[in-house]
């Protein structure tokens, strides 16, 4: 067996990607935006060409896992908004601002450190709050016992200087399987938003529905 016959490769059809994008876009209600995760090299499909095609057809937002993935897209000329879903050490806040990257924030300590870095740089950093409604991965806890405390913590975070709290989000853990648990998470998210709104805090972008929820739960 020669080397070539031992190799495997994926052939990416960007026209198929465009078709999938248009199909999902057609499912969304008016005013609902579409964010496309292109983390892990667009799941092995090639982050730069995939992001470039999505930007060409009108994607509203892109998401990556880490700072280096976001920087790669910016250096390739991608101009669409990019959200970093994973943690970025606040020492790299300057890179976030220089490359116009949006950072997900999961706790009050990190929010304070990012705020201090932004104040020192004389710039504003765009951020999204992450709420943990049951995924148990990242975010401020939002189950029944933690909701009030999380609302208070988020209110303090929202008041920090030089942070633009553009969005808030959560992640469903089992939207392709359990309707009961998904709706529990969705209810927790809505309760969180209501608690924040009572304190005069609203967000331009609120997002929670990954692919399975888009397909299975239009209400999300």
C-alpha cells in the first residue's frame, strides 16, 4: 500500500455550505440573527474559507473557541463580528480589542480584570455574558438556588466601566434528546433575563439555540 492510498481527506463543497446557511436562515423569525461557530478549524472544514463564504452570504456573527482562532480569521481579512466562546486570560485583553473580538465572560472576577485592562488602554471591549442554565461547562449558575445571586452578580458586572455588554447567552446540553430538560434550561434563561430587566438591564443580543434547538425548538 503506497502513502497516497493510506491517506484520507475531506472535500468541502462551499455551495452546499451556502445551501445549508440559506435553509437555516429561512427557518428563523424576522429579526433573529444567525451565528455560525467555526471553532476547531470550522470542525475540520477549514476556518478561513468557511468563514469567508459565510461572510459572503450574509452571516451575522461568527464564533470561535479561543483568541488565536479569532486572530487567524482577522488576519485572513474576515470582518464579521467574532465571539470567543472559551476563556481568554485578561492579560490578552489588548489583543481582543486590537482585533475587534467579542469575549464571552463567565464570572465576575474575569469581568473586573477585563474592565481594568480596557480602562488602562483607554478602549472599550465588547463582551457577552455566559449563563450556565444546566450545561455545567462555563457560566454563572442559573438554577433556582442561584438565580437571585447571579442576577445581582451580573448587575455588578454590567456596571463595570469600558465593557460593552452587547449580549448574553447560554448553551443547551441535550436539545437533540430531552425536551423536558431543554425547556427547563430555556425557562431558567428567560427568568434570568426577566430578573435583569427588572433592574433596567437589557441586551442587544440574546442567544441560546445551537443547531439542535434551531431544528427542534423554534421558540428558542
